[in-house]
C-alpha cells in the first residue's frame, strides 16, 4: 500500500445498530431495487444512503434555524426596532436559502 493509499484509508468506528421493520408499497420497493442495482449497491446500502442524506439535510436546517433564532436574540439586545431585526433576519434567510 502506497503512502497515498494510506492517506485515503477510512477509519470508521463501529456503531451499534438496531434492526427496524417498515412497510413499503410493493411498487416503491421494486423501484428502490432497480435504483440500487443501477448504482451497484445493495438495497440496504441505498436505504441507508437515502436516510443519511435526508437526516443530514434536516439536521443542517435545524442548526441554521437555531442560529437564526440566536442571532435574533442577540440583535434584540442591541437594536430596539423589531422591524429592523425582522428585516435583517429576512435578509440573512434570503441570502442563505438555496
């Protein structure tokens, strides 16, 4: 193994897991299987990928909402006008929304 390969090696900590059972419509399951095969993935890997991707998006949204709430709190301590604070928060939201 070259030094470059060693730098790229992932060292993931094993995490505990739990098995869950969910009902998925048959046609959706068939579509998932086709997508998984097309991506050269197992169905389980594809489902974990989708869950992880959506989870990261939702967590990022929650974090950004919390940052905006804290920003509004700080601004309220320094600016008396609620209208001005709202304008600032809306401007931040407009510039950070995809």
